[in-house]
C-alpha cells in the first residue's frame, strides 16, 4: 500500500491554488517600501529613513476570537480579515505609530481556496485602506485539528513612529480630560458571551431581524471592527503632547484597558451619562441578565478608543474630531488614584 500527503488530509495542490488566488490581492497593497514578492521565505521592507529622525518600530499580534463562529454560521468570510487588520492597526496607533506592513496566518483542517480567498480579500482591503502593505503570511492545513469548515486567523503588524512623538501616557496627570470615540459594534471582543446570550438563551438565529438594531442579528455581530487611523492620524500633525494617551478598548472593556495607559498616581473617572450605550449592548444585558460591572469588563459598550488630553485642549480635540466626521464625547477625567476606573452618574 502506498500513501501520499493528500491521503493524510493535506492537499498541496489546494495550497498552491490558494497562494495563486491571494498573490494579486497582496500585490494590490504594496507600498514603495516593499522589496519582495509573495511566496519568498521572508517579506522584505525598506524603511524610509528620511521621514524619521529617530524611528521606533512598533509591533503587535492579535486574532479575531470567536467572532469567527458567527462568520462560519453565516457562510460569510470577507469581513473577518478586515477585523483582524483594523484591530492590529489600532493596537499600534495608540502609541502614535502608523502601519508599515502586515502578515497573516490562516490555519484550517481542510483548505478551501475559495474561502481562504474571501478571508484574504478582507485582509487586503483593510491593508489598502490603512496604507499598510500585506507582505506575507502562512496558510496551514492541519487535518484533525479544526472542525470541518472552520479556521483560525491571526495577524502581525509592524509600524513606525518618531521617538519624540511616542504616545505612552507618562505625561497624564489629574485634571486631564478623557475623550471617547465610538465603536462600530462589538468589534472583536466578547463574542463567546454574546453568542451564548443571543443564540443559546434568546434562541435567535443569524438571520433573525432585530427591530432595535435595524438589521439582522448576524449582520450586527459581523459589523467590521473600525480603524481609528483615518481620524486620529491628522491629530498627530498638531504635535507631540496634545494627545497624552490613547487606549484601544478591546477585551476587558473600558475597565481593564484604560488603566494600561495610566501612570502611577492616576485613575480615571468615567461619566456614564456622557453617552448613550448602543442597543446591541442593551439587548445583551437584558437577555443575558448580565451585571453592569461585567458588561463594562466584557464589552466596549459603544466606545472603541479613548484619548487623554489636557483640559485646555479638550474642546479643540472634540472640534477637530467633529470636523473629521467623528462624534466624539467627553467621557470623564483623570483623578488622583491607583490606576483604576470608577464610574459616576450610573443610571
């Protein structure tokens, strides 16, 4: 008896077809710094040293989590790649960095080139929108490791910021103001709880039309994790120091993420009356019987990014964001304390 790799569950031909399909997608994201082609062992990128006095590379890696389960249920795979890129872009943006290049990792039990192409289409689209080159990645077929029809994706990003323009929160002091930028939904966090509440407890389906949301549940849950780069990048031109700190509100919500940028001796006070929590989150709490404290630790609650600035700069910051089409809100202030978040004016 003779055997080959395909009989063990790995289809090399499907892998080659996948690479063929995604090459043109990746090329469409290339910027002048890219020096290599898709398929080489390593991606090459030349940093434009003339643009920076003291360039600092900023990197991050992340995934999409169980939001993928919703994509599987809907048979829709062209949005999760954009979720992945935008999440990673935001993670380095909070330190003042703009993206240079991106790599992706797709792993599945049985490789379906058409599905992989859809996923990478989302990756490439978001890379183009963020000015980020997709210079490589890995597609792994791992039979027996994933359920049939399922996959996992991860992303790796590298960006750059001039050292004098690094944003690290160290200049934050009591009296500073917190300004919130709205999210586009759950983004990429809290889906294990959300799926349990909506699908198991409420008994809804992805195609259930939800009047409060104005769309189907599936479309609401697959709303793309937004990138804050387009509205935040122009603010950097005002010079270092205007924005003292930026927090990307991901897993852990405001409660766990905002303290990550606070220096010793500082805490945050959030005014719960400053914004209206979107219907999606209210439905989650209602149908799941979730405590309010837990909601603010599991979900972004409608706020995806928080900026900290001096009180004298707050009005101008909100005005500049409004000019860019961003309905930012003054969320609260920095107070003396020990790197924690307190909520006031709780309904």
